[in-house]
C-alpha cells in the first residue's frame, strides 16, 4: 500500500471513529463508503474488519444490558450469520462487478431512512419471526456490500429500547455482522498479511477518533450532527452508485 493511500485510510478511520463516538454508529458505513473510493470493496472490507470488531466489542460490553440483549436478540443475530453465509454463497458478493453500485445504493437507503427519521414499532409477539428475517436481509446486504446497517438498525430502533440499551444492542449486532463478514472474506484472493498493518493502525486511529467524539458529544447537538452525517452519506452513496453504474 502506497503512502498516500495509507494516509487516506488513517484519515477515514479517524473520521469514522469520531462519528461513532458521537452517535454510536457509522464507523463501518463511513469506512466502507470512503475506502471504496480508492480501494476495491473486498480490500475495503478487509481493512474494516479489525477496527470495526474492536470498536464494536467495546461498545457491546460497555453497559449492564448485554446478557438480556443476548437472550432477546439471538434470532436477529442468527439470521445475520445465515444471511451473510447464504449471500456470499449464492450472490456475486463483494468481489462482483456490481459491488460498488450496490454499496452506493445501500448507503443511500440508509441515509434516506435516517433523514426521514422513520420510527416503526415492532410488537414483542413479532420478534420471534421478524428478527430472523431482518437478520437474514442484513446478512445478505452485508455479503454484497460490506455495510451491515440495513435493515438491522431500523429494526433495533423499532424495539422500544432505552438509549443505553440501543447503543449496546447496536454494538452487539455490529460485532456479529463483523465476525460473519470476516468469516466470508477469509481466504479471498488479495486478502493477506499485507492488509494487517494498515488494519492495526486503523484500530488505533478509530479508537482515538471514537474517544474524541465521545468527548465532544456533550458540546455538539446530536441532532445537527446526524443531519450532516446522513446528508453526507447520501451524497457519498450517490457518487459511488453513479461511478459504478456509469
């Protein structure tokens, strides 16, 4: 990896970690979107695995709700694993010719849902069957694009969790998705030890950005930041989709 690309990778993880520190999500989405500008989707996803896993593990264990969330959300997370495996087996996946436009479309869909502030409600009686479906759909999209927010994030937001429970539930869901994606990427051509050092450096930079975001969270309006965050994702998704298609 040339020096200029390495510097760009570190800058991406700093920005993505900063966003995650403020609103509790965004690191994999921002990272995949920006890294795909200079790297292939497979390379971008490979670099993302370690920083995403470390920051999401941190978010997952930082709170008292993990045991209860594990019991409640296992259908969703099982669906994520199955959907990722099936998506990697039967779809062209991250290495396919439509990976970049699919990533762009996924980013745009996520941005539109965030800007529109959709608020759905999932009754407890529906979690047993809707959770696996949402998880399987998330897994399939993860296998195709490397982005694991749709529809898992809207589903979790619809469960009526408290703010702290939601942040921890997001960390749990993203951790499972990261592990599932990492398993599908193992052994892919072009994914070797040369990706390890940039990924390790990305961990340190992402953690620093996350800590910085947490420090300024109380001084910056989360609503205003979310507006700019989703507007930026919409523009980035449109760019990636247009570049991949045309």
